[in-house]
C-alpha cells in the first residue's frame, strides 16, 4: 500500500483577497516523495508549475490571490500525488455571501 503524504491546506477569504497556505510532508525515513501538487482558487492555479520541483520531501508556503467577483461562490480544489502511486484530491466552496470565509483540508 502506498505511503500517504501528510497535508494541511487552508484558504481564507477576506473580501476579494484569498490567502492560501499549505504544508505537505512525506514521511521521514521512507521512500515516498511528493510527485505533484496543484491548488486552484476560482480556476486560478496558485502553484507555479515552472518552479515546482517533483520529488520533494516537504513543500510549504503561502500564496495570495484576488477574486474577480468576490460576491460569487468560488471553488477551491487541490490534488496531490506521490511517487508511490498515492493520491488525494478534494474541493470546497468559499461562499460569496460571506466577507470572511475559510475552507481547509488535511489528513493529519
């Protein structure tokens, strides 16, 4: 059975601004590495695929994005895979009728 990558992902909406934070960790001492990671808010990919390096044991950071229509609901979606064939994906909604809203994903 493939070893899961531990992850914590959070997106916080404050009006038109969304702050996305993430922390992905491959288990220490194992052979699992992070093969791919994608995080999108309202269809905008936040992880720069030009600078993303496959095969990392840890990947974390913070990104900010501006919503074109902050009064509309927007989808937050992520996907992660490992070199061992493990993968995870999910999505949730930041609600447009709320000035402040948050979605989070984790498997820890």
